């Protein structure tokens, strides 16, 4: 099994084989919490305008997303797990757009299988990939706003890669250390309204969930993320 680590939208376009698009802070953590909260379907799209178009195709969907980390005008929620866990999502369709993560999904055009990746379900991703046993795995760290390398995404890629090769390590210290690097923005007073400390802790709760999210083509160029339980 060949494993490569790529970054940003360019990396998503180059990715092949089983591909994991990684966005820890916060897109693919949010989607896991949404499904855990009872959402029936999550639909990802690259642009807010497309999200509004997609809204017409579903019954009372909920719009979730951000630009510049803040909730998009006209959306129901921002890209915040602490908002999502408090929302009534049972039976709802979520339409989701973010600066980095969802754009990575849209750009993974050469991959055979596309999964989302985050710390909250990284071990489930490892178990699924091992069950498929592909010859090639691409791990795409989407980074901060898809243009700056992000420690949390690269760490998640390293954790998945290590799980696949059997090189097990203790990750707790490095995960908690994100608070002093890429995660420090969650603790700035000026960000508390849209990017609170609780988001940091929810996004770094490693292996909280035992399911993966697998991408399939959706309407109007969107991506539907299907929840699949992965039994240990």
C-alpha cells in the first residue's frame, strides 16, 4: 500500500486511489457531529450560491457553512460543532459549504473512493481503508483556508498513515499541543462568537465516532456524504 500526503485543492486534484480529504478545524468534524445528532443526509458544495440553489431540491434543508470562519448570510448555522450539537437535526438534510474542506471534496476528481477525514473518526477511517486494502492511498490536508499548511490536518494525516502501516504511537500530547499552534485562534476573545474554545475540544476529541463519511456524486455538482458504520 503506497501512502502519499498532499495539501490544498491542488493536492485534491492530484489524489488517486482511496482518498481522504482532511479538514479537522472544522468542516469534517462538523459533519460527523451532524450525523451523530440525527441528520439524515449531508450534502457538500463548493460555493454558497450553489447551496442556495440546492436548497430548492430538498425538503426544509438546513444550511451550514462559513466564509472567513463566520456564518454565511442567510445560512442557519456557521461551521461550528458547538452550534451543531445544540441543534435539532433529526431527519434533516444538511447543505454544507466551507472555505477548505468541501472544496477539497469537489476537487477530488481522480480518486476512486473519497472519504472525509478528521480526528473525531480517524480510527474508523483507518479500519475502513484496511478493509478495502487499496494499492494507493492519498491523504489530503486541506489546511487553513486551503492555502496555508495546518498542523491539525497534517497531524491527522500522520495519524491515519501510522494506523495503516501499524506504526502505533501516542498522540495525546501532540493533539493537546494544537492549542498553542493552529488551534490558538479558538481561545482569542475576539473569535468567541463564531469560533469558541468548545469547538477546539470537540474537534480534537479523537476517535469519538465509529463511522466514516464516504462521498458520492450529488445533484448540481454537489457531493453527498454517506455515513457508514465501521465495526472494530
